[in-house]
C-alpha cells in the first residue's frame, strides 16, 4: 500500500483488511511501500477534512531531492518547513473538530504531529498511521479476523459528523474525521 497523510477512511479499511491476514499491526512497515515512484498531488501528502465551510484539503509541503531522470521514490521525499504549515494544519483541525465529541479525548495524541519536526514524509506518515492504529485499538480487533476482504464491496454508511446538518454527510474523509466524531466506535465503523 502507498503511504498517506492522515489517510481516508477507505484507505484505513483496506489497511485493516490487509493487516488481518497477519493478525498484528507489527508488519505495518512491510506493507507500506516506500519504494514506489513518487506521485504528485495525491493523498501521500494530503488529507481532506470537513469544516464549517465545507471540505478543506490539508497539504504537507514537500521538497524533492535532485536525482537523475526524476526517478524519486516516496521514501526519499522530504518535508519542507515552508509556510508554517504545522501550525496552520493544527489550527484547521482544532477549528473543524474542536466541538466534535472526541476531539478533547484524542487531541493530546494527535497534536505532537504538528509540533515535532520530521525529515522524511514516509517516516512521518508511518508514525501517524501507527498512532491512528493504536488509537483505534486495531491490534486487538484484527486478531479476531472480522474485517471484510479488500475485494468485497463496502457500502459507505453515514456516521455522525460535526457539520452534517450544514453540508450533509461527506463520505471518505480523513480518518481524523471518523476518530474525532465517533471515538472508540471508529473501529466498529471500519
């Protein structure tokens, strides 16, 4: 699987389905592909959240190493400090989810990703993914092998969203939306 910045719900559903074959999250580093060719403008450095004004894309600025033939792998992509993005992303999340039912419950676990600096995007994303899996309680659940196979068709069912009355249900947002709105029940939704 490719790396992702606070991946969307379907990406996490697929990841959990893949991990259930191993019965543990300990194999995560072997599943996330750092050697794939870098693809611009993808969820590898972007996520979509719901705000009072609709959806908002959060993008981690990157810099690419100089290489012959532009054959850059995802594992070589560097995080740029351009534009105070960490502060802007945390403010966007706080504004969008500050009134959600589980923001206060998870904020202390998520905030360090916006204060600490990381050099490589793939390492940053892997650390985020590990933390999200921990917050979901994924290890306990995947051992039960209760997830759908990746090839199964999954109907997206609405869950509570903070701005649902204003914008309707928005499917397949960042996992952060599900976590802040559904809390410990997020794993059941997945």
